[in-house]
């Protein structure tokens, strides 16, 4: 299970795995980014940007290992974005590893609040949104940014466009599209925190429990989401694909699919995916 499972949708490539309490990490190599690190795996080593939802070991234990591997292979230091309260504890952890290994590491830790963002390039950026867990936590959305000429200038000849630009007149609108949102661990109420989340083309949504073996109350107590909380809001989520992650290890994939087919209306099932890397 150290190579990750591949999944493709909407022209986007994903590699990773997710299993409650064990490991969660989903990478998008074409954008040089990864959501959470699990314990650290080979598919992480060439990536530059890591977006950490929270500090629990099954989501963040790989940070020191990735830093170490990048140093061993003379890679440029990676950038890790995380809730602000996590930065100093992670620096403390790295200091201990530096003492153990007698080596000083290079890395970049960035403390994030909700609505903070970072540009990946001119066309894509990642923005944080608040989630609801037992510890400080964030989700992240990958946005695409497109420049489109304003309607009032659309029919002008190119010579006129050049003249407007020379006068520093803004002739373009910036259109942003939420492509992928990733929650990490959270209670279902995160959906109400920011309007763009439910509009993302692909929503990676935590769903730890799916049957009566654990109640909704139990899920909330531990900062998680139960399938029975997702069902009433499915019609409100506009995402073309809803990818369930963080399922409990008590469920086999076959059993989980059986429960989904029993509980989810047939006209919505084609939108629901269990991430294959369990």
C-alpha cells in the first residue's frame, strides 16, 4: 500500500490512499501538490506543495520523512501549509529529528488561516476554508483562474484593445472556478462555512461511518461525519463527483458500496465515489 491508488476524473489525475485512523494522503502530481501526507510515501518525494488539514498522525506524520527524503535526494525544500497553531509544534518535532540525525534540514512551514491562499502559478491557486474537528483544522480548494475580456470591450478591434491597455484601463475580468475541494477530518457543518465548497467540480468528503454500528452522535463527538448526515444534503452539493474518504477500517470496500447503493437514491449514485486507495 505504499505506492498509492490512481484515480482520474475531469482530466485530473490523483494518487493516494485514505483509511480512517491509518492513513490519508491524496496527491495531484500535475499541479505539484498533495493534501495531507499520511506517513510519507514515494509518490510524495517529487512534489513541492503540501496542504495539511490538521496534525493527527494519520494525516501529518509523513512531514519529517518527506523533508528527510528531499534532503537525501538534493531536492529543493518543500512548502507545507497548515493551521497556524500547528507550525511551532512541527518545528519542535523537526528540531528533535535534527538532534537525532545530527543534520539540519531545510523546509518551509506556512501557517494558514481560513481564506488564506497561495498561488501555484498564474492560472491556479489554493485557498483554505474552515472545517470542524477536535483540533484546529482546515480544508483546501484548488481554484483555476481565467482572464476573460469584459463584455463592453468584446467586440472592439485589436487596435482599440491595444489603446485601452496603453491607458492602463482594465479590460479583463478574472473568473475563478473551484476545481477540487478536500476536507480532511470534519463534521458535516463545514459545508455551510464557504459557498464555493459545494460548487467544486470534485469534492473529497470525509465520511468515516456509514451504518448503524456507530451513531451520528458518536461521529460528532470525535469530529467526524456519518453517511446519514450527508444524505439529506446531497441535493445541495453541486459537485459533479463526491469522493468519500476516511472510511472506517471496519468496512470493506464491497460492504461500503453495498450500503451506499441501499441508502443513496439511484439518480445520485453516479456522482458518488469511494476513493480506491484504502
